[in-house]
C-alpha cells in the first residue's frame, strides 16, 4: 500500500540575518506514514517540527531530499496536493473583522466551493464544532478555545484526505484541549483521515498517536509506537511505595507492567509502563502481604525524560 | 482558468476586500473624506490664485487622478497585507490558489472603489469649480479611467511583491509608490517644467501619457505623437514584469520561509 507520507533525506536551512551564516534546521529526515493513521512528530521547541510539517504541507520548499504526500511531490505537484490536504496550527489566526461564518466561507471559496455546496459544508462544520451560536461573531471576539475550533473547522473545509496539525492544543485549557483531542480521534476514526501532528505534549501523543517520531536538532532520532519506545528505552512512570515496616515481600519484577524496580530500606521504587493503569493492581498485591503502605509517590514519564534517553 | 472554481477563488478575495472595507471606518474616509478635502483645498487654492478656467481644469484633473489611483491600488496592495496583519498568510497559500485569483479578486474591488471616487470627485469638481469633465466624451473618459486603473494595478502588484519579500515593513510602500509616481508624471504641472533627468523618468511612467491624452481635450498640447500607444504599451509591459516579479517573490518566499514567518 502506498504510504500517505513519504520523505527521504529532507534537509532545510535558513539564513540568519541578511548576510549571516545559514542555520541547518532539518538534516536527512526520512519518514513514512501509513494511510489512515495518526502519526506524531515529537520534540522540544526549535527541533524542526514546524519546518518539517510545513515542507510536507507545501508551505516551504526543502533544500534537499524528496517528499511525497498522497503520492504527490510536495514541490512539483504542490497545487494538486493542496486540494487534498489542509492544516491547522496552534494560535489560530484569521482575519479579525470577519465572522466565524464569513471566515469559513472565505476559505471554502479558496478551495473552489460556492453556492449551495459551500453553504452546506459551512453549515456542517458549524454544527460539528458547535460553532452555530457563534457564527455571526467576529474572529477578534472569540475565546481562544473557539478560535481553535474554528481553525479545525477551516482545516476540514475542503474535506481533506490528510490533515496536518501543528501543536493543535497549545495554549488551550485542559478541558478544551481534551475536547479538541476527542475531535481529532473522531475525525480519524469516522472519516478515516490520515493525521500528522506535531506536539511537545507526551500524554497527547500517547493518547492520540499510533506511532511517533522524535526530532532533535533537525534530525529524526527515533520512531515507533509509544509502548515500543518506552520498552526499548526501559522507560516508564516512576512509582515509589513507602512502607511502615520494611518493603512487602514480593517479587516486584513479576508484577504487571513493572519494567524495573529497586527496593531500599522502607521504600520500593518501581518503573511501570502506565502508573495510572497499574497502580490499583500493584496496591492490591501489596495489601495481600499484610505490609502497610504509608505513602505513594507517582511521577509520570515525560517527554523530557524519554527525549533525554533517546538523545544521550 | 477553470470555471466555476476559479470564479469562486476570485470571489473569495473580492468578498473579503468588500467586507473589510464595509467594516472599516477608515475606508469610508478614504473614499469620501480625503477626496473631498483634496478637491476643496485644491479647488479653493486655484480660486485664490485667480487661475484661468483651463489651468483650474488642468490642476483638478491631477487631483481627481491622484485620489482615484490611490484608492484603486489600495485594495490590491492590501490583499496580502490583510493576511499579514491577521497572520493568516500560510492558510491562504495552503489553499490551491494562484496569484491571478488575488490580483483579479482584490483588484476588482479596487476598481469599483476607484470608480466611485472618480465619480464623486468629478461631480464635486463640476458642481463647485465649473470643471467640464464631460468634454472628452465617453470614449475619452473610458480611456482615461482604463489608464488610471492600469497604473493602479502596476502599483498594487509592486506592493504585493514587496509584502511577500519584506512583510509588514512594506506597508508604507502602499502609499509611497503612488505618491512618487504621481510626483513624476506631472500631476499638477506639465512634465515640461520638470528638471532635466527627472523629465526623462516621467517618460517611462504610463500615467504621464494618459494625463497628457486627457488634458489635450482641454487645449493643452500633446508632448508625444502617440500618447495612448506609449501609455498602453508601457502599462502592458510593466504589468507583465510586475506579475513575473510577484511570482518570483512568492517562489522565493516558499524557499525562505517568509510565509511562515509572516504567519507567526
């Protein structure tokens, strides 16, 4: 099956200042993403995520390498490709004095929609993102969450086959971020949309993406599913159990989800694949030994930790 | 171009320009207040100087042309500046559009606004200062209007190229270009009084010829034997060059990452 995204040897550099030296932003990036999946590009700020996604979205031309999206070359077939993909980014920006509906109509027309087809599509999107009550509100008067919903609605105006999402939940409150994640999952599930998203939120990547890749200083340093990466690196959430009278007599290594452990004095430090999933079962096993746990500490594995492991 | 998708893409930019103008108080000022002030101040100055009717007409033609071109080019110049101000440039170019859609869409609104300004100023000139605007006839008026709109399109396209290259910093160019061009083409004075060197520059500005053509109906001599030939041929060449320049700057913007930088 033809990959939805194929990139080989992508390189990009920018000149700093008018006569300044060139700064290499992407180097030899290879990537293949299957159709119908949600793929995450992870990495800290400045890793080259936006540059990479912009090249695939035809907004930037690579200096080196070749990229094909939906079988089309991102440089040579840019016009044809633009009809079949779309983009939503963090910090939604649209013309301030146009209403939600007018902004959607403007972008719909840019994709060649008009008349009844445009009205129907705009109506559908207003319903889908619960923007109907705000359709006559100008963009500048919308809350951050509504702006982001409009950005997602705009990204679906041409019924794309592939969607680029550049940090889609950055700057949103947790509730709205969760709502947007739900929408992304639904779009992938119901419409079979291929989604490439960049994020520096590990939990977001974990909950949304079937597979992720890490970018560091413009290089793709690792890729795989989250469990694969965690297992490969022996990483997981850190769970510390503090006992009243010495650790419970258990073979901690055989407990479900435990990757590594260390017992010391009255404390046992466990590394588990998903603490929130395993905690109850572990405490149940411990309680059967009659040992008394006086304190539980939990530290979830974060991007920085995995990133550190991958890059050092 | 494929219809009707191309038509809707053009309509997108035309509708956006029209909506922004409708909601912008300053746009009303651009179309009514400044042109009105220009006609009053210039007209009253000619009265104070006790100029003969032909000279008054000469100067009023200059004032009408200046404001008509200024307004007509603004919508084109602002077509991308709106996106730069809104930081939405990347979303516009993410869509399968061509430069022609922007130029024709925004340019049409500019043309309509320019025409309205021309009518308002023409009416004020006739009513307040007895200018005989109808003397060149319908054909003369249409040719003059076409010439002015071609010049406005040239300025607008140049500004578009500058916006794609320099972003918001090019904003000032939207006004500066037209003032510079109008200064050189003999707006309020015959080109013959320009200093040597500058006079040659005036010869390569198409508006010089369109002004000369229109004024000859009021008894002012033609400086060139075929003003319309020079005016139209220069306009076509410059428009072609400007279009190529905008295309080049867009290609360069895709290479340099300007579209992304202007959307942050």
